[in-house]
C-alpha cells in the first residue's frame, strides 16, 4: 500500500526555498554523489549553500525572460561594479533574492530571449501559454525508497505526449561543445532523472521526451536543440541508480565517505587511461 509520504506530489508555483528541502534528492544532488565528487562533498554542500555567483546571474535572468518564471531582475544603471554605489545596489539585490544585472547585461539577455522566440524549433517550444514553467515534482524511488524531486524548466503536456524542455545558456552551444558538457556536467543523468520522475508522478502515461535547448551567451546567440540518444540516456539512468543506492546507504549508516572510503591499505593510482597507453607505447620496451 502506498503511504501519503510515498505518494507523488506535483505543485505549481512552489517557492524555490521550499522546493530545495533536505528530505529528498535532486538530480544535481545525485550527480554530486558520484565521481569526480563524493558523498562527503554532497553532504557539505547541502548543509552549506553557496553564496550567489555572478556567472549564474546571467542564466537566471535568461530563464526569467524565456520561461516567464524565476527570480525578479533588478537592472542597475551602471557600466560595471567598480564603484561602491554599484556594489551596494548589487548586494542589496542579492539580499532581496533578486538577480542584479548591469544595463548592458540586461540588454544582452533581452537579445537572447528574442533569438529564442525567432528560432524555428526553440521558439514554438517556448510559446507562452503552451507549457508550465518550474513545476515541482516529488516521488519515491521504488528500488531504494529514496524520496526524489525534479523541477522541469518547461513542461508541455500534448495529446499523447509529454515534452520536458530544459533551457541552458553556455559559452559554447555548438553540438560538439554541448556533447562535451553532457559528460562534464552529467546532463545525461538529468535527462533520465526527469523522465523517470515524470513517469513516477503519473505525468507521462502516454510517453515523454526530454529536449535540451542550449543557447550561446555571445552574439548572435546561436541555439542548438537536441535529444539524447538511447545509449547515452541508459548510461545516465545507470549512474542515477548507483547514486540512489549510495544515498540510501549513507542515510542508513550515517556515514558520508570521501573519494576513498574506509580502506585498510593505501590504494595505488595510475595515469589516466589515454595517457598510460600513449606513454607506454613511447617509453616502455
């Protein structure tokens, strides 16, 4: 029998602070449990939320203009943050959970949003009124009993199909650049996590697709729209399953190990595989 605590929860308009609870695991958290991070780092980061970072302001503002949801933007009439007055207004904005942007930065974000609207594929995906932004979804993983959560950027429920659209800004939005970012940031885990969450919450009875919309942060703000191939998604799902097992074990034991974990001897270490092959061919007889 499914208990109330195990039942899926779907909410629109949930405040971000309420969504980011410590009783459920997000896709970002699952990725931090695996190398190159580790459970000890995950636990520390969860208990010590980072301060606002300037590099994230741009992405948050772009999400606001493209999705129509997110923190408010405070446009500061300064050319830079070199003056005390500009720094003071920036810090006051952070204190009110508002995204501060210099005037030229805001104009840049406006140009990015305009490029999205004009794009033949991304534009129709984000047509206002055709999707739900930042819907909060909670469910319980059947295999581990871990409570999970996700918050799709844009959810479109079409006849016979649910489409989950994730909008990212990047220095390099080319297909090759984004392919590398998938591995670096674990976006294949995010893809599988969200699709599994939609299914568990009963939002994808007729099937679902996860689409990435990646936009370059420099003019002309080019856009790449892609969907993962099956193998890449399967790898992401397998990584998620391992992360869920690690999280469940850590919760049960109260132990959050570092990269090495408890060992009786000092482990050996080697060159990266590609370097070992190259140097062995060159130097070893």
